[in-house]
C-alpha cells in the first residue's frame, strides 16, 4: 500500500500512469458521471476505480490502434519464445516458421482485436477459461472473450481480454 499511496500523493501530480492499461485522466473523461463528480481530482478517480470502477468494468485507458489488420508473432518479453497453437491450447515454444506461431490481428468496431491463428484451423485466441486464468484457442464465436485490447507499454504491448476484463495475456514464466 505504500506504493499506492505514493502514486496518489506524488505520481499523479508528476503525470505518471500507474499501469499502461489504466490512465486516470482517460478514465474520468470516458465516464461522464465520474468527471462530473470528481472533476480533475485524479486521486479520487483512482480510489473510485480501485474500490468500485473495476467491478463495474469501466473503460480505463485508450487502447492502441495498430491498424485494421496485420500479422504478427506474440513473443515473450523475457526469453523471446512465441505463443503457439497446440491442439485446442496455446503454449510457449521456441521460435519457428510454423504457422502455429503466426497470428492475424483484425481490429473490431470497439477498438479491440480478434486474434486468429494462421495454422489453417481458423482458431481464435480466447480468454474464456477464466476458471483457470488461461488463454486457449477456439472456433470463432464473436464473443468478447475472443477480443483483445492492445496497450502500448513502450518496447512491448499488453493484451487485455475484452470479455474477462480483469485478465491480461501473461507470457511470463512460460504460461498463458
């Protein structure tokens, strides 16, 4: 809690973001009821999100717009391994030229991306296994669990699931 209090007391006034997927100024600007209540009292806005806003699944930051469609590999920042389709699961594997490691990102109307694997099976990255907090692949069903918001973190990106809202794709430690 010392870091949290430090952020409230100093970080906000220094223009710092607590997390790439949370921007208090954007949070207040996109939620008019909060903007009317808190104005530019950003510390109160942060407290609102921590205590209530996350439960209400409110918009917290502007996702990155990387274009309408592109191909990419999803690579761990730690060891350079790639997200790879293995059956109906995804695993972290040594980089290769396999289509199981190539993903097509298709921008949706809400600013999220549908991420389709190029293995030929039309499998979509899905965050629906929230009980185990794992990402999987499944046939496309156009649900929010198959949409991902992308947030620029500088040299890397954060992929936040649009359906489970609380989960991000975490490739650290060799797990998804």
